[in-house]
């Protein structure tokens, strides 16, 4: 299994207000932590299926975090505050998921694992 290296997209960093470099640093530190976690999970996995299962857990975490930040956007707007940071974090999580799917060896395994979880949970494709 190849090592995974995620990054914060440049356009996302450029979209942040210039007067607050803290958000960019927070994002970069978060992504560094995710890189370490993902690569540790891959090292501990016995095979591609186990690795995909662990990575899918991380993807589900990213999806949950992205949804949480997405919920903040209208609330911040309602209070007259800028949602730029919530939007940036939401977009970061979506981009990290896309970066994981760019790894050819992992993408097919992730799809198989996601489908297996759907069936395991009792959800059938005909129910979707």
C-alpha cells in the first residue's frame, strides 16, 4: 500500500482573509495530523480490505465534520457574521475526501467497503 499524503489546497488558503493567518495554520496542522493517522492505519492494516475499512472510517468522520460546518453557514449569516471560516473548513473536508479517492489502489476498495457496509446495515440498493 502506498503512503497517503493529503494537503490543504492553495485556492482554499487564498480564500481566507489575509488578516487571520491562524485559520490557515490550523488547517495545515489538522491535515498533518490526519496524514499521520491515515498512514498509521495503513501500516497497521493486514491487507487492502482492512486498510480501506479504516480509511472509510476516516472519510465518514470527514463527512460528519463537513456537514457540521455546513450547518453553521446559514446560522452565521442569520446572525450577520461572515461564514467564510465555516465554508473553508467544509470545503477542506470535501477536498480531503476527493484526495483520498484520487489514489487508484484505494478508490475501488473504498467503493467495495462502502457497498459492503450498506448491505451489512440491511440497506439494499433497491431501497435507495
